[in-house]
C-alpha cells in the first residue's frame, strides 16, 4: 500500500500523540511500581516527631490471594538522649524568643513572649516569676513605679517532656516605659492634684495646684456651648425661613402666571367680541375690567390676577396715563409672553388703526385656546405624578396587610 504526502501528514499528529502517551504512561507505571515496593519488603518510614500519625493504604499477599488494608503508621518517638538534646536546643532558643520586640535582655521596655507549649510536641513550659517582679505571668509588664535605671528580675523556665525536665533561668532588666513630654506633664499634674486634694481634705473647698512641676497652671470650668447652639439654631431657622419664604413666593408667582395664562384666551375672545361690536380698544378694555369688578362685588367671581391687572390699567388710563403707556405697564406687570404679544397688537392698533386687528385677534385667540389645552394637559400629568408616591405607599400597605398573616401562620 502506498501513502501519499497528504495521508502521511494526516496520520503524523495522531501517531505522535499515541507515542507520547505510551512513553509517558510506561514511565509513570514504572515509577508507581517502584513506589509500591517497601524497603526490604517489610518496613514503612515513620513520620517525624510533630508530624502526627499517617494512614497508609497497602496490599497484603498470602497464599490464598491478596487484600487491601489500611495501616496506621505512628510518628517516630525520640529516645531519652534525643529528648534531652531537644530540650537543650529549645532552652537555648528561649533566650531570644522571650524578648519579643525588645533588643536584648538588658533593655526590656515592651511585653515579653512567654510560651507555654510547642505546637505539635508533648513539651510543656512552666514559668516561675518572683511576686515582686514587674513581669506578669502572661508577659505583660508593670512599669509605672520603676526607677529610671530599671530593675533586674529573674525568670525560671521549667521545660518538661515526659520524664525529662530541664530548668533554665533568665535575668532581665526592665525599664519604665518611654513617655512623651505631654504624658510626663499629665503624670505630674495628677500627682499635684492628688496632693492638693489630700492637703485640703478638711476644708470646705478643695484647692487645685498652681504648678505641675515647673509649669504654671490656671483653671476654668468648660464654657457651656448652649448659647452658641441656640444662636446657630436661630440663624439656621432664619435662613430656612428666608428660603422657605422665597420658595413660597416662587410657587405663588408660578400659580399666578399659570392662572393668567389660563385666562388669556378668554380675555382675547372678549376683546375681539367687543371690538367687533363697535367699541374702541380702550372702551372694550374698560368694559371687561368693569364687568369683572361687578362680579367680584356680587360674589360671582373669584380673584383673577389677569383681570386685576386690567382693572389697574383701566384706572391708569382714566387718570390720564396714555393708552400705549398703560398697555406697556400692563405687559411689564404680567411678565407672561402671551400678554406681551397682546399688548404689542393693541399698541399697533393705537398707532395704525383697527384695520386687520380682528383677524389677528381671532388667530391669537385660537392659538391661545390650543396653548390652554396643552397647559391643562401638563397640569394633569403633573398632578398624576404627584399622586404616584401616595399610590405606591398604599400599595405597600396593602401588600403588608396581605402578606403579614401568611408569614405569621407559617411561623406558627
């Protein structure tokens, strides 16, 4: 059989993988076979001291077959000589171990490390410390009353492993703690306060020291900050009131502007109607303002800001203010763009006559009605949005009412 080059290339990679598997598997099998053999056929290496016992899975062979069993291999035990040697090494290591963060045994200022046992080993350590020693059994230090030159103290360690016992003695010089200048001052201060308190114990008033060491003292009670708190609260309340008043004024102005925009189509419609009936612009204006005043007097109408401004404008024109000037002042007071547009049309009417004014007012009227519809639609959407939060709250209450009994019954 002949193989072309393409066939050889296709078979080359699978063949190489197969050979690699054969070589690797054979090598691992040989290694595992060697590991399965015990030294001299009957010996197992024990774990070293401190490593603990080990479970070994083995196969036992006999004339009727073989069986897998688990054998517990205990850690190696030390001879008395080895234990003695280990105790000596441990005792030698305690010289530096117990120092902790201290540089040496002659300069002890921070707590010591006094171990009681060694991890994983049956070794116990007992510490014998004189009662007058500044060293406590847990290694902490009592340094407050120590002299500056320090105090030499003795520690005795009793190391015991089974029957073997070793004693080791350590001599340490313990110094008072390093304290800052501020701490020194307060120590002197409290000593002076205690001394003055004892000296004036039979008097009606307790005297305070005038000096702590070489430092002069003066005493006062802490100033009560209630006045400052009230002052800050008052200032905060005033600022809040100003902001609230400003916000209230803004809301009132927005409400006023919205009402004036809602009334705008009606005012334009009335102006158009009266002017088509033959009244002049000024007469139509005064007529609309007078009708509003009459309805207000009879209780048939509520306060309408746009009509109130028209009444003011009517009074101005009756008192001698020019018609165009009165319209301009009306526009300035209203501030709404629609009223500025209306006064522009009226001023144009005064200057150029009434030709074409009716058509312009009609166009403006229909545009105003469309804008009024849009404004009403926006106000409805805003009202719906404001109602959303209470509705969510009500939904939460309903869910609690429905779910709470079910949860209580499940707990029972």
